[in-house]
C-alpha cells in the first residue's frame, strides 16, 4: 500500500504569505524572461484546443512544481498552490 503524501509548502496553515520556494521560482522566472524562453515557447508550441492552457502557463506551473520539491504529484500540488496562484502568476507577468 502506498504511503500518503502530504504537501508542506507553508509553515503556517491558512497563511497567505508566499512559501519559501517562491523565491527560487521568482529568480528562475526572471532569468527565463530575460532569455526570452517564455516568448519562444509561446511561438513554437501553441495549443490547438481553445480550452487548453497555453504553453508558457504549463512551463510556469511545472517550474513552480519542481521549485517546491515536486513530491506528491502535480494534481495535489495544483490543489494546494491555489491560494498563491495569482501572486505567482504576477511574478511572471501574467
């Protein structure tokens, strides 16, 4: 039987303060913006479905996932990172 995985991405329950890994995310996003990585991803990999997330959004989500340690799966991370979604997106100019 698989062990349950619990995300620990903030030291205070219910806190809206960004978690410690957000600093690494911010630095990597800035570097990617300076290098034009997100712009190239948008040009080279457009999504064909209108309801699909755009490529830069997918890249940013995965970057945040790996910055937090990437344990427990992407779905669980997506559910737990919701309270910071807008602030993390703002770091990337979205």
